[in-house]
């Protein structure tokens, strides 16, 4: 499926980049870095558990964005 000349896969890759991108500003952390810190310190999650949480969040965010695009272009 193509949404505004972007495929679902491209949208999902962009969302993943948002979660994992490091800012050039050393004081700003990616969503992934912030989640790692929180989940490790607060809940004692393992690396695999954190990756699972992030994977699910990325998927949910991407699906929501795709749904919004589809509604706007219907």
C-alpha cells in the first residue's frame, strides 16, 4: 500500500529512526536511550525485554500514523 507516495515500510523505518536517533546535542537522548534508562533503573528490565517494549511501541506508533494518513486520504 502506498500512502502519499510512501510505503508502510518506509513509514515504519522513519518511526524506528525517531526512536533510535541520537541528537547531535549531547543533552538530548533518543526515545530508546530514555526508555533503556527508565526500564533498567526502575523495573530492572533486561536488554531483550527493553527491545521488545521498544519494538511494540514503534509498531503501534507506525500503525497509528498510517491509519491517520489513510483517514485523511479517504
